[in-house]
C-alpha cells in the first residue's frame, strides 16, 4: 500500500488545480500499487466540488467495491469525511466519469 500525504495541498483543498493534481497522484499510485492510504492529517476542509472531483471520480470509475478495497482515508475529521461523502453522492447522482 502506498501512503500519500496531502499536507502540501492544505489546510484547505479548494481549487480545481489542486483537485486535479491530487486525483492524478492517487490514480498513478493506484496503477502502481493497487492500494493507497491518503493521510489528511493537516487538511481542515475541502470544497465539495474538489471532493467530487477526487473521490467522486474515483468512486464512479472504480466502483464501490474496488473503491473501498483500494482507497483508505486516514486522519480525516468527521467534517472532512462528510464532505467526501457528499462529493461521492454528487458524482453518483451525476454519473461523473470524465
């Protein structure tokens, strides 16, 4: 499992550019290692569109089972976990796959 620390993108992930970079890092590491652990220790918040861009896209692309098997989120606050869930729900509703 590859550990990915997102501290450099914080404390608030709020731009499309940051979301794109994070998605690219995760995607590249998933190809290499199949599983990733995302450390959100220093991330206080995230724009919901970034959560959709990152986690929603991964969820729709991988499917629920592979998403939960291959992606682990650690050190995330309850608020951040809620934002990630909202992003995933939004992506599912819109069936975002691009």
